[in-house]
């Protein structure tokens, strides 16, 4: 379910206080009037729920932890040692860049206005979201909670794409690409799926194809994964790809990063309930079960295929399971989460080995194979396994919204529409952005810089100096 929108009606930034109608003028020629009744006291602002505040702030911090150090270590260990700082710098820099962009215009572009297709500029510089002369801090608290939580998703999504062009894209181009991609691709999809007026939002009574996307199957993983594939194709292969070995330089880092992603994902999915409630509990447990099953699915698949279970396979399987459960965490029960996680482990393993080898593209860190494929699988399986016992009370669906297994094939269609349209905008937007940046700035570093490594050529630093 698009549970990030579950409480948008309650949490959407409140309008500024209306002006009071001026009283009718009086003169001394009028007869003495009855004493005017005392003006009504302003409505008391209910105090913030301490449990909700604690959970949402914790969840926001956990999602930020996923970008750095989680993703930074996970990706950093997978590249060659001459490029580790470049990957970490991309993740860390995006924490700053995307946060500033979110505060200035990103949040408004994603959640402002009443259009079903795109936001507006109502909340530029967070006007109407944060406290101000006409808006006490107590009244702004829930809106700020929602804003900061959503902002963490805005940070990590372009960081995921970095895995596709690792070891060869110019840092300056990466920064400009992330800004344009965030505004042109991410914000519109977030508006479609998570903003109450959005045309795919399950809480929009006028939506013809209401989709279930609890924490970002379409918004985060399909958009980043498909964009990653386009980047890999348009930027081209790394020098020597397919001709010389390019093994991960530090799987210890990758394993630690994967563990941090697993823990951080409890905030990613559990926090998407936007409250410390029953959906948060279900999402937490389903998320953990899916990750565990993803580990087994990937490891057993490679054990059968290559004869040995690997640490990299276990880490990749956990992430695949987490990706797959993301859209479904508020629509399926934890045992169904096991099924989704196991399926993701096997399918994403095949995508990162058989499919990638067959098509020959150089997605350096398998951003498409895990996030694009895993996100698509999860979005579709949400339509298959959606469980009325879990979705009861979502919007107008007081009795719950079931999927194909519970006799509602329309939900699979709704999910496919969301997947297809998200992919379409992502493909077009990414191609246009890369084409323009390629002509204006250039997309990749020179051959000499790539051979030297991006740590030195782009940042003038080395990740490892032993004396």
C-alpha cells in the first residue's frame, strides 16, 4: 500500500491561519448594544505524540545511515581499491547536495499542489511546513517529521544509481545529473504514488489505477535501477571490462555495509507507516523475514550453479530480499514476506549473472540487477499477495484490499501500470539528462584518469596509504 500517503491528509502542511472577518463599524449615534460575546479562544493544538516522534526521528536516522556508511561501504568494497574514495565521496556528497535541494524545492515539487501528476511551488524553502509567524512549532511538528523522513529517500535514491557508473563517471557530471534527475524523475514519481492527489495513490478516490507501494518499489528502486541501466549503456563499459579481472577489492567492507543496510531498512520500511502502529510492526517483521529468505535464495542458487556459497552472494541476497519487500511491507504478512524474499534472491541472482552476461552491459555494482529487477518483482508480487487482513483500513478499503490470490486480479493490473509508467518516465528523463550533460560537460573521465583511478584523478586523494 502506498502507506507513506496513509496519513498525508493528516500530516499535509496546514494552511496559514485565515484572517478574521472585521467587525461592523459602530458610531455614537447608535443605541447602546448588548455586550459582545467574548471572542472564541483559538483551537488548542494537540501535543505531538511522543511515541510517533521518537519512532519517526529514529527511522529517519536509520534511512540516512543506509546511505553512509551503509551504501558507501557496500559499494566501496565492490570497486577496485583505486576508486574506493570516489564511491564513498559520491554517497557522502549526495547527503549534503540532495538535502539542500529537498529543502529549497524538492519537497514542494514532490508533495505540493493538487495536480494528480506533478507538485508545485507551495512549499518552496519549506514555507508552510516549518514554524513561522503564523504557524507555531507545535503545529509544524508532524509536517517536519514527514518532510525529514521523505528527504532521506531523496538522498539515497540517486546514490543507488552511482553503482552503475562507478569507476568512470566525472564527479562534476554526477552532481549535476543527480540534481536534474531528482527534480525531473524522482519528484514526479513520488507525487504520483505518495502524494494524496497522485493519480496512482491508493488514497485518491479518483485514481483509476490505485497502486500499493508502501515504501518505494516504484519511487526508489525501479526508478534508480532502470536509470542505472540507462547510465551503464550510455556511459559505456569500463576500460578492460570483460578482458581483465575486476574483482571487489574489500569484501569485508561490503559485508559490513550490507549489515548496515539490513538494519537501516527497518527505518526505511517500518518508518513508512509514519507512526508507531500496527503497520510499522508488520512492516518491520516482514522486512526482516524477506531479507533472511533473500540470503538463502541467492546463496543456494549460486551454490547449485557454481559449487560454492559466497559472502558476496549472501550480502547481495539480503539486499535483494529487502528491495523486493519494500513495496509490499504494508500489504503482506511476514510469512508472505519470506516468499517474496526467497523469490528475489533467486531472480536477482539470475539477473546479475545470466542476464547481465547475455546482454553484456557493464553495470559495475549491479544496481539494475538488484534494484531494478528486485523492485519490479516486488511491485508485481504485491499485486499478487496483497492481504486484506493487513490492508484493512487503508483509505476507503475498510475491509482491506486484496490481490490476485484473494480474487482481485485488477490489483496486478494496477501494479503493472505503476511499474510501466515509472519505467517510462525514468527512461525518457535519464536519456534526456545524460544526452544534454554529455554534450555540455562530458559524462566520463579521460582514459588516463580512469586508469589512474578516480580517487587521485577526481579528488587528489588515496584510500590506502601504507608507510
